C-alpha cells in the first residue's frame, strides 16, 4: 500500500515538473514537430516547452500500431519540420506519401518500452539532441530542460521502486506489451499474451492452466491493444483484472507512470 508520505512526495515531483512546464515565456518562430504518439509528444513538450509547437497524431487511448490514417492525420503535417516516430508504426510511410508537405522523418533511438524510466530517459536524450540540432541557438535551454526532466523521472522511479518491494515477485499474467514494465517493478510475469484476435483457444487453455498452477493474483491488460483481452482468464482463475496504459492519456509521462503503479497497488490491496 502506498503510504501518505510517499503519495505526497510523488505528487510534489509531478507538481515541480508541471510548474516548470507552465512557466512559459512567449516565443516567436516556434519549431513545429509532429509526433505519432502522446508518449513522444509528452517528452518533446517537457524538453522543448514554449519553443516547440507539438501535434500528436494518434489519440492516446488508441493503438498506434494499428492506426488508420485519416485526412486530419495528413493535415497535421502542415508546416511541420519533423515527424517523430517510434519506428514500428507501419502506416507512417503511407502518411508521408499522402502529404504535400513532407517533414523529415526521425525515429527515436531507444529500444524497449518507453514506460520504463531508464528507456524513457534514453528517448529524452535522443529528443533533446534532435531539438539542439534544429535550434542550435537554444542548445543550453534544451539541455537544462532535459536535466530537469531526468531528475524528476529518477525521483519518481526511486519512490516507486521502494514501494514496489511490497509487491515484489507477485505472480501475474499480462499482455506482452506490459511485460517489460512489470518486470521493472519486480513482478513475476508467469505468461504473456498478444492481442485478442491472436488469442487462440489452445493459447487461452495454456494460459489458464499455467495461471492456476502458479496461483496468479493479477491479470494485466494493455489498454491500447485490448482492455478486455484478459478478462476471461481472470474470471477462470478467480483473479483481478486491470488495464495499464503505454501512453499518457492526459498530462505527462510521469503522470502515466504514477497512475499505472497506483492501479497495480490498488488491485493488490
């Protein structure tokens, strides 16, 4: 259970980041950057602040890996200098083909789940380097913002890992898209599954049998790829089922990180 003191500290870290993001000085000649996801957009915002005009293509609650291009998606590239993506969005090439204005396509060089703090920081470093190359006059500004961002993530990550000791080695079954984050927390991921359409009767049978044998306590779905995929598994084994997000639904990445952890803690209480 998260102690009141730790909740206050987590909230303070988020408040510091939010205040710094809102202390914006009016800026002219903003650099327009379009990102495929809210996760990349939140990092760009934290480092670029008022000097960057950000457009996010995929709504946070949707799966960016299975996104259908819309007219508004093409329009979002208007006047954009860079289209920033993760590298696994197969629809990006079609989007660029349909656009009259073709911004430079840049892929964030950070392998793994960006909801894991260390991976997120690598992505932030990559994005900061991009902004410095686009706007060399403000390299010191972006570098300072990167340092603050990493400090906040380190503080929140440390508090979460300390609190996660109480749930360490808890046995769970999860979406494969949440596995890396859950292992970072110290949970024992007994088995994983893919999207609902890929979950065959044979695979479902194996999951249920393994979960019963291992006495799994929690079934964890990935919101964007299927919020009810593990519901049948949870019902069969008598466990709780929750959804975690891989992309900030509102606010920043640190907000999403804290909310995911709180969701797990509350389910295990």
